[in-house]
C-alpha cells in the first residue's frame, strides 16, 4: 500500500475477513521477507487479553466491546504512521478529465455518498476516505479501499445489499463495506503516477465555518470512545479550560461532548490523548448540529486557501507526532509549509451539500469550468 509492505497476523476471522474485503484491490504479491509493517491483532479468548501490536507499540484492549472495530482502526493507524512520502488527507477523491478532485470534511459529511454519485456520473473513483498526495510530485494517488456505506444510508447511496454480487459486500455492525465495482463505478488501479489536483472541496453540511461555531466564549468537541472508559473521561474532565464532559449519544458507541473555553489550545492535548489511548479513543471532532432539512440546491463557493489548508492539515491521517511524515517534514511548521507548496495550484471551495444529484452536478460543473478556462 503506497510502497509499504504489509502483513496482518490475527486469530480473528472477522478481522481477517474485514481486511480482505477492505483492501482486496491492493497488490498481494509483495515479498513477505521485505515487509515494512507486521501488525498482530490477537483478540484472545477466555482469560487471555485482547492485544494489538505493530512492532513499535503494543496495547491491551480494555473493556468488553468493540475489539474488532478497534483492531480495524489500529491497522489503519499503523499503516498511516509508516507513510512519510505522502500527505494522507482524510477525504474522498475522484478523477475528472485527467485531474483530481478531493472532497474533505468531518465524519458524516457525506463524502462517500457524493464520491459515489460523481463516479456514477462519469468520474473515475479514486477513494472514499483516504486521499494520498505525493509530497515530491504533488499528484493525487488512488487508494481503492472498499466504500463504507452507513446503515440507513443505503437509499441515498443507491445501494441494495440484497442485489450485490457474492463476495462484493461485507456487513459490519454499523455499515456495509462494498467493492466500488459492485456499484458500477469505474475504479482506478492501485498504482501509477497519480493525477494533478485541480480542486479541493471542504464539505460543510452545517452551513457555516468552524470559526463561527463557538457560542458565548465556549466551543464544543465530540470525543468518541469504543467503551465507556472512566479513566479517559476523568482525564478529559481534568484538562485546562474544560467546563463539562457530558454524554452526547450512545449509539452506536458512546460519544461525549466536551465544552471548553474558546481560546484554550486543547487540540494538541486531545491529539496526545488519542495517541496514548488508541485502545479506547475512536476520534475527536468539532460538535455541530446538522440542519434538520438539507436544502435542495447546493452552495459551492470559493474558499480562502489558507483556511482550507488548516482544515486539511488538522485531518491528515498520518499527522502523528511519532509518524514518518512529521519526521520527514521537520515538525508541524514544516509540514504546513510543504503541504501549502504541494497543493498551491489547486482551487479551494467550501460546499454545503444539497440533493445528492444536484451537488454532484455542481462539482462537475466547477471542474468543467476550470478545464474550459
């Protein structure tokens, strides 16, 4: 995967089957003696604890639940930590007329649904969640992992699991993993020179910038946990500037809303917490309420490049302080500088989605306008 040899060792058929379903389109002919990364996901049985290890870290998973889901995240995080030649944007991506379009945005923004619709309208599918930009060339590469379709979102995604080809779909507790070809999409290969980036679109289903969210001097963050771990909750409550930590929702996993003073520099502390407690913390994100009714017409407008850059950097999947990317760029300032230089030729947009068909048409029209110019 992106030049990293990878082997998974596991005693769990569910973890093995997930890995095969998710990464079936990647090369499988790598030399096992030359593997850069060997991950073990031993979920155990009886009195033996469930453990995850990747040669540099080893964790025992606390709590009784979500072991498989945490193993999935650990596998991805371990891979991301090895990737220093790429900026790995948390976003979907397609190719249109030889150029790449990246769709970035928070969880549940609709990236997978929109990228699927774009591919149905003729774009080439590159990725639904992981967009690799090569640091040296600035080109966008495919990451053709299976598409994740949340349960309850099948109709909008145009997906019927009952009609999918055998072996093309794997059911997880909260979503489906679907081979993109099973949806009738044209899929890019897993290798090649990549494509230049024409557009970076930050999806904002909430209809305003992150900077506009704080109210009465406070901001709200969502912290998702695999289990209701008292030690993590206590640490959240003790952080500087935190006013309260309250349950936001419990389904499909517990999510706590952390209320913190607006100007408190808390994200670095939370990033460290995520790194230390990968056995429990699933993600941290801004807490915002989506509109009760999505407008029919999308709102796609130019975005200040520096603001888009900050959002991309915040959500880089391989931005770990101990990872290869930060080491290769000389820390966060160097990372920001290099990423800005790498994507300098791309147009940046902020998108409030409307109906899925009209949103896809708006994105394609913007891309065509640039090609015509």
